[in-house]
């Protein structure tokens, strides 16, 4: 009985902590594909990621993280919650 309780507690602990172990890697929005952007940024799905890539292709590389708010569908709140996940390399 105690073995089962300990096993259950270990499973619950693992499940609770598992999202932390899958934290996305930072992404360079000037080089990443739409799929990489969608995977790495919270609140950015495939369509918003495609909009980021389209904006980059039409307007050149991003020079600041805040410039993402120029992309339709990306607001200041989305930028703020992802600020630490975004890399900008202009080369």
C-alpha cells in the first residue's frame, strides 16, 4: 500500500514538473522558420508565426523585439511574455 502511494506521488510530481523540462529554446526571429517560431513562443501559433516571417521577408530583419508589435496579431502583451525567448541577430 505504501509503495503504491509513493509511486503515485512520484508520478504526480513528475507530471507537474514535466512542462518545465520542455521549455522552448530561445528563437532568433530573423532566422527561424514559422514552425520554429510557433514552437518557441508562447501564444504564437502557426498563423501568427507565418505573419512574423512574412513581415520579416517584406520589411527586412527585425532590429528590436518591440518591432514585433508591427506584425498584425502580435501585441505588446505577447511580446512581453516572450521577451526572454526572443533573440535578434541582424548580422
